[in-house]
C-alpha cells in the first residue's frame, strides 16, 4: 500500500514512493505480506488488476511495500490494518514462513520485489474495511474475500504466491520454524496488486 493520500488522483504508470530504481535498472521494493487465516482455515485474499491489462486480474495475499525505516514485521501489521481494517498485535504474526523474490510487469514497468510472508490467525467474524485504501488501491483492487483451501485450489484466476494452497496446508498444524524461499524471478509474473503502492 502506498503512502499517497486518499484524495490523490492516481495516474497511469504510477508506483508508490517505496519503489526505487535498482542497480539492474528495474523498479524494486521490499514488501511484507500476511497469510490471514480464520478459525475455519479460510484464507483472506485480495483480487486486483493492472491499469494496462484491465481484463486480467489475480488473487494475492494482504500486504505491500515497506515504508522508510520499517521492518517487515512492522509493515505487515500496518498493511493488514490499512488494507483490511483488522488490527493485529505484533505477537500474532508467525514467521516469516516464506520469502519470495519475483519479477513482473506492472503499470507498464518491469518490477522486482523481495518480500517476507507471515501467517496470522484472526477470530471468527472479523469485519473487513476498505477505509484505509488509497485512491490507487480503490481503482486497482477489486475485492477481498475469504476462501476455503479447496475453493482457492480451483479458482479460475492466477493466485500469488505460486503454490499458496500447499504452503497453507503445511502450516495448519503449526510452523516448523523453517523459512522457505520462493524464487519467481526467472519469468515475468504479474504483480499481485502492488498497485497499492504495494502489491505482488
């Protein structure tokens, strides 16, 4: 999620302030994401699309880019609050259970992102709110919903990170303390709505 004010007008090709040109010439940022689980083992997903490919959308986990001086854990808590309205205590976060490196095309630019993924359990009936969404998120993020793992395994759109259902299944009985790594830099993979100034 970007720090752009809610009233700011998004423009084509806009990336949030946390994106910087890397030594490889690609726009780069660090991000934090949270695999949100409810008591029924459903996972909260966000669906978004790219301004340049409005007919194509994909599902991804809650999260976004790190603000200056933030740790991944701090960013994860903030992003959950801003994107969902759910306030997590820092000690609710487990992990990072996964680190992910990805290269993808987004808002007409080639982007590279390195992210940490945490897991958090929330209580039944946690109310979701879009009140913290930026103007750009409001334009590019389409919906949030809870999926059972069986539903998510058969959804007709792309899901990021790749292999999310298997990862979540492996975590249902607890995390073994090993942080896995997922490298998606070999091919251009669509951004997970890092549109918010933060999403793949």
